[in-house]
């Protein structure tokens, strides 16, 4: 019996000391806080963002790409030609190259467009569930 009274006294003592720190929240504030801190919703948001980035990547594959390439190389062995007793070097030790490169897939059987539609459907399914 004394234990029961002691437990009741301790419970009331602790509950009264923490009663001063109680914050009143509305139901809407509680819901917003729960949605903001929900791990499953955060995972879903990250998956939606990843699907969007994949969709953008596939969209870029549908268009041509233009690159500027440059290279330099050193040739240790130079080809030469001997003509009438005179040796003529055909090239210099150094060779340089610079120029644009345009890359575009003319025909792939619709694979690029199919990939784009697949990633578009994936993105739509990820955003629809939110």
C-alpha cells in the first residue's frame, strides 16, 4: 500500500513539474509536422527527384550533341623519304588536331524515344503517389 502511495506521489510530482512545459498544438500543426518529418515521404520525394533527373538525362539523349575536341601528340619516330640522295622528313615531331564533333543518332529503331517514354512514365508514377 505504501508503495502504491509512493508511486502515485512520484507520478503526480513528475506530471505537475512537466505540465508547465506543455505546448498546445492544433491538429493542422500536428499533421504538418508529421508530414514534414515522415521518413517514408522523404524517401518518396528523393525517388521522385531521381526519376526527374533520369527523365532530363533521357531527354538530352534525343538531341544532337556538339563537342570541341583538341589533341596533341609527339612522334618519336618520324617517317622520312630519301629522294636523290636527300632525306626528306614527311612530318614534324609534333602533330596537333582541333575541331568540332557533331554526334546525332539518325536511326535506332525508336530505342531512345522508348527509353524517354519509360522514364517519363516512371516519373509520373512517382509523382502521382504523393
